[in-house]
């Protein structure tokens, strides 16, 4: 892992309040694995003070690290206004990614909103025929991938909460429908998204006995295991009380986590 | 100065530091977390994460939240406990050429004493730093550090059970921090370090809930720096033992402020989270400041604050 200032190669809007940033960071891009993250700092000033964790959304060529993000707060709002040629500070790659060995089966990549970010990197490393993408958004204007991300989504099934595009409902409804139609045999699930959606996905996976890896997020200050801020409750079966998202995750097997306490 | 490097070493009487910059407890893990990013031997010292007798899992999340120019934390003093610390963390600390300060805490006098006793004889440990901000379980949960008598008793207990120099880390959540500083000095403390975090609270106005599960947390970062500089100034006037200053230092100018206010050394905390290389930058910045000012020795600025 390294700390460095990375030049912005591009920073473009790809959906409502959603941006894709390309960063010149060959040392990080070369080592990064799907599911890993970087701690990013947009300003040298003290407000915002802390870095924020961002999933790595992919690598372009050998040098460019891709970060897909939503402008939701002060930091990401400043980030969205950054221009080509400016720079941000990166610390990474950090954490443990998805176990791609588990993905030789019929893979489903299940994303809720900006939770698509780490799964795009997974898709980049898989054979296009080996996975199916299911993505859910609140409405049509937020859909990522349909509108110029430069990343082609194979077999992409889309749901929107308001029905303005694709199937009306939650992305977990798509998952449920698929399992009811094709059966759970050989299916393996990688997922990332809002907590409520993850809980639903995990419930479906557990009921259908589908192996499932989940990428979690948490407030964290360092990303290095020092602050211990990013604790998530471990399931009773594990010999731990808390895991730390930065070091033990951010990707977990679903049965590692206590989904009732999280 | 004929290009000669300024002297950065400081002597606390019981411990000599190669420079006045120490990483603050709870912000630098056990050093090992930062070994790929930082030349640890460059540091004046490392104060490791707070240690208790038994393992402590910490508070339920959310444990941290950013606030203007600072952060609130309620980690809950999570740590592996005395036994695991000695087995798993000390061997790495033994390889380092810097001063190791072990921050300890307890919920009773006996527990403080037991941790201090358990660390006896470990040569890699240069000093103990006693966190007296913990609730005193035996006396209704009031923090030891908010009362001069209990502060003194903790200090005496640790001194009696330990073979190390004892630094007492003072809480700013008191009416007059000088009263506590004098009490622990009288009890025999070798030094005081201040300030620990200021108690704070942040509420999500949409849900009406506090942002931290613990309701309150400790505020750190640049937001608290002027408060910290003032308290360091006050305490440096009130006691003879060395004062180690901290609170929101993020660059060398901030560190110099504390030294001029009377601190013999400083601790850098929250800034390590933001910028792992910050302590090295602060050390270099101090050197450059002395060179430009033509001051041969960092000790030449300590406590030199002028009355306006």
C-alpha cells in the first residue's frame, strides 16, 4: 500500500449526481484487486478533515485507477468539481477483495445504486459469459452503465424503485425471480449496496443456500486498522465480537456478519 | 550556523527523545499498522493504543463521525488486553529504535495497578502513560481524572506497581486542569500529557438520533487546538514536571505553538489518520524553522511565550 498524489485523467458525470474519476496511479492500479478500496483526500485543508474510503471501480490500461462515486456530501461535492490535471491524495490499495475463485459458478453481481462501484471491477476481471449483473436504482436518471460510463455491462438486468426504467421494484426482487426461475444450483452471489438491500439479499441467499460475498462500508478515519472506527458485529458463530471493515473486509462472507446487530 | 543541523533532541529527565514528536495513543495502533508508510525510527516516540488488563471489544458502531475541522470518536478503548499485547505486539516494538510509551487504563485502582505490574521488566517499554479519563466503577462511574484526589491515587498506584517512569494523561473535561496537574505532580508523576479529547456530541437532525452509538464521543483534531494550547500554557506555569502537549496538531507550526507555550514534547494524533507521513513532515518543518530563525537547539524555544 502506498500514499501518493494522483493526477486526475478525467472526471465526468455519468448519471444524476454520479461521477467517474480516472486517476493516474500505476503503483496502485497494478496491485489493486476487485473489492479493494482507497482512502481519498480531496483537499490539503482541514475541512473536510478525514479521508474517505472509495471502492476501486476498475483499472484502465495499466496506469489509470477508476473511482465511481456519488456526490452526497462536502467532500464528494468538491471532488465532483475537480478538473483534469488537478490531483487528489490516495492511500491504497487497502483491504481484502472478493474471492474470485468462488466465481467459477453462475455468478450474480447484485448492486444497489452506487454499490455498483466495486462490482464493476469484478466484472472487468470475469469472463463476460460467466456472470449476470443485476442493478437497482431509485429512478432512471440515476442509472449507471446505461449512459456513458464507458463500461459495458453484460447481461444487465435493471430495476428502478419508481418503475421509470426496467422492472419496477427492488433489485432483490430480480434476484428472487431469477432463483425461482432457474433454481439456486451453482449460483454464487457478490453484492454491494445500501444496508437494507444487503440484508434482503443475504436473506434470499441464506434461504436458497447460495454462497454470498458482501462488500460493506463504514465510517472510518484511517483505513489502516489504527483507528478501529469501522467495527461491524461478527456473527455468533465467529470467534470474534467485531470485525473491522478496513482490514477484515471490506468484503465478507455473509455468514461472518451478524445481520441482526449491524 | 554554518549549515550545521539544529539540535532537535529533548530531555524529559526520565527519557531522552531524538526529537519532540510522539504519535498519540489510539491514533497509531501499535506502530506496526504504519510500518509500510512511515520510517518509525524517525519518530521521537510512539504512544501505543490504550491497554487494559483484559481484552476489550469496544463500543458498537457507529464509533466515529467527522465534525467541523475535527472528529468525534467513541471507540470504547478496544484493545487485546495485557497478555495478548505482550505476546503479539511487544516483539515488534522491541525491533524499533524509538521511545515506546504504553498508554494504560483501568476501571478500578486495582486494575490500573495490575496493568502497570504486568508490564514490569519489559525493556522495550520506556514509559507508561496513564489515561485517567476512565469511569471509576467503584465510585459511581465518575471519571478518575475529574477529581484531584482520585487522580493522585491512580498515579500513586501505578508508580507503586511499575518500574517505569509515569506520565499522566490529563482530561480537559474539568473546571481547572491545573488543579489535577498539581495533584498528580504531588503524587509523584514524572510528567503530564495533555489534552485528552474534549467530550462532545453530534445529532442527526433527520432521525433525531446521536451520530454515535455511544451518544457522546471525544472530540479531536484542529477544532480543539486553541483550547489545548491554552491548557498546556496554564499547566506549564503551574507544575515543574515536563509537559507533553497535544490537541489538533496537523503541521509543524502547530507543534511549535505547543513548545512555545511550554510543552517539552508534543503528541500528534488525528493527523496520523489523514496523513501517515505527517510526523516526519513536522520534524522536518521544525528543523527548517530553527534553521531560518538561526536557533541552534529546539530547547531554545520551549516555554518562551511572551506576555502580550
